[in-house]
């Protein structure tokens, strides 16, 4: 049987274990239904070892997307806590956007996820909320052999088949950006009412609302055009975005320092309380006071971490565009542009690492104190969400270093 599509089933293994392999059985059911509907095969990879991305993750991912490879994340609370799951979602979103293939991203919200909204302080949750996804909250509770469950599986498989056919008919043309938000509905209204949630129509559903996407780079033509921007012009145009991101990193430092200072002061007071007969009660009071004291820094940190993540995406798009265009430009011009860009890269990478180190140090101290009082647990969760926004960008920064070595 001919293989016409592939799919990567991204899920938290712990969820599948808790569900007695139901998440993997769902992948098998979708595969069988797709083959029944189309008479062709879809390969669904459910194990990361099968994918074997290796060190050239981004290159293989881009190739996979161009070969009609769907990415199907199974969204759950645990999914957003697993580093590997977050990395996969972030990488697929960025690659699909860069290639204009956002329609290959099809999420399944398997369980309600707290704060899965476009305004979420967790930047990856905000990104996922803008994507089109299938609701599976009720389906995971019904018998897998019931008519209701079979209809839902059919809807999933039919969506994949329709998308695969649509992409095949468009081969040779350039897909439009923001495809999920701008396409006609993939299913009839009654089907979407049964569980399909579509992202609102926006200029780019895969990026934060306040983000300005990087303009498409001009194609190099044989005829000279004095008005067309050169590589150095493009680097200069990217400078404001890099400066804004550097400012965000610079502003993070004082906020983290003040947060750390307050946590350390509270820790010292707790240690002193150990000598008192009412030590436990006194520690609880100190913990509650700390929760109120760090609120200004915590709110600012949440804002800055989102600015960090959105700014990182803007810069990443620019960097990749310049390096791709450099490969097609005269050697002297390409060398000058790369040299100027690499100077900025080294500064950005170093500044980011210093900020991450401070964040992790403060997180460790907050965790220790959070064990003493439930009043500090929401503080810790919010802080760790901000940390995750920045950790998600570590892969992007590692790739910058790879560009820097080219």
C-alpha cells in the first residue's frame, strides 16, 4: 500500500501509562481509519527513538515537514511540564511557520489544560492556544468501541486525509503564511461544533499577538536592482529587534536580583525562627509575607519572560533569513554580513546564558521555601512558568551557535 503521509505523535509517556496505553491505541485507530478512508498508508511515529533526529534536528525536521509530515501533539497538563515535549512543539511550530506549512500542525487537547489561552504567561501555551485543535476531553471517557468514539476517530482521520490531499494539490505552489487562521474551515460547521476548535483569524496564529513578523526576504534576481536591500541592509534592519531583546535581558537582571534578595532575606528570617518555640508558626507567617513582597518582581518577570520568548522568535527568523540569503549572495558581501551578524550573536548568546543562570539560582531558593507554606506554591508555579519561557529558547540559541560556526 502506498505511503502518502507521515505523522509524529508527540505525547507525554507518563500520560499514556496513566491511561493504560489508550493514547497509543488512539494513534493506531487513527492510522487504521486513515487507511480505510484513503486506501493509502500513513506512518505515525509514536516513539522518539523511531524519529532519531540526532544533532541535525532542525534540518531533518524541515525535510519531514516538506514531505507532508503532520505533527500531532497530545496536549495535557503533563505535556507542558516535560522538557522534551515542549522542545518538540516549539521546534515544529518554528519550522512549520518558516516553511509556510502551519496546516501540518494538528493538536489534540486530550485533557483540559489550565491557562491554555492566548494570554497565558506560558508562551508555549499561548502558541498552542492559537493553533487549531481537536477537543478530546469527553472522548477519553467513553468506550473505545462505541459509535461516539468511532465517529470522533473518523473525524480526526478525515481531517488528516483532507489536509494531505489539499497539500498534494498545492504542490509546486507556495503555501500562504498563517494558513490555520486564513483557510476556509476544514470541516462542516456541525463537525466543528462537535469538537474542533479553530484559532481566531489573525495575521499569524503561531506568534504572539503583539509580535511583528519579520518581512519575507527578497529573492535574488539576475538583474541588478539598486533599490533592493542588500545583506548589510537586512542586518541593519534587524538591529532594532536585537537591541530590544538585549534590553529585555538587561531588565531581567535587576528584577531577578531583587527577587533573589527578598527570598534570601526571608530564608534568613526562617533560619532565625528555628530558635523560637513557635518556629513552625513563625515560618508560615514569614512565607506568607514573602509571597506578598515578591509580587511586583514576579509580575514584571512574567512580562519580561514573554517579551524574551517573542523577541527570540523574531530574531531567529531574521538570522536564518540572512544566513540563507548569504549562501546565494556574492562572497564578499556574504562575508561582511555574516561577520556583522556574528558579532551580535556572540553578545546575545552570552547575555542570555547569564540571565538563565540567575533565574535557575532563584528558582532553587524559591523551591526550598515553597515546601514550608502553600502560600508560596502559586509564587513558585508562576516563577517556574517564567523560567520555562526562557528555557524553551535554549534550543534556538544553541542553533545560533551552529550558524555562528558556519
